[in-house]
């Protein structure tokens, strides 16, 4: 899917997994919670705060966009965005760790290529390639 920046972090109604309008399923999907727990909390809230809960549910059902079917390219991308929404700080920390590891590998490679050892290894390889006379 070609979506604008941030489309994976938006709040959507999940109409495929929803019972009525997909609002509870959308909340569960966004926060990576169990949808049944969200439904139970909404029902309890509806008993305690009937007008507020029902009003917010109807408002969300009308104004929230439905979740696009092709929001994620594959399961790996969906897993990444779920983890990011759950803990952006941890995801950023993991990315920093990976970049630091790549930077260390690159600096080792750079040090090897600029060393005398690299030139010696190249000359030895060229000697191995030349056919004997």
C-alpha cells in the first residue's frame, strides 16, 4: 500500500474483526491488546457511564476511518508497526543498536581496506590467479 507518512500509526476501526462497528477491535489492534478485554471494559463502562460511552462509541464509529485491507505488505511489517506502537522507545533503541553494530563492522572493513595487509592479500590473490609458465 502506498500511504502517506504515519498511516501505520493512525487509529482505525477494524471492521474485519469487529462485532458492531469495529471500534473495540480498532482499539485492541492499535494498543496490541486482547479484543475481548476491550469489549468487556466498554460494556462495564457502558453500565457506569452510559451516555458518555455510547456517545463516544457512536462518534468513533462515524468519524474513524476503516482500517485498509492492505495497510501492511506482510506479517513482518505488521509485527514491526505493532511493536513500534507498543513501545517506540524500545524500537528506537533496537534500531540504534543495529546501526551501531553496522557502524563497527564498517569501521573494521574500512581499517582493513586502508591497511598494508589488504594490499598484501590482494597481491597474493593475484599471484594465485596467474597461470604457471
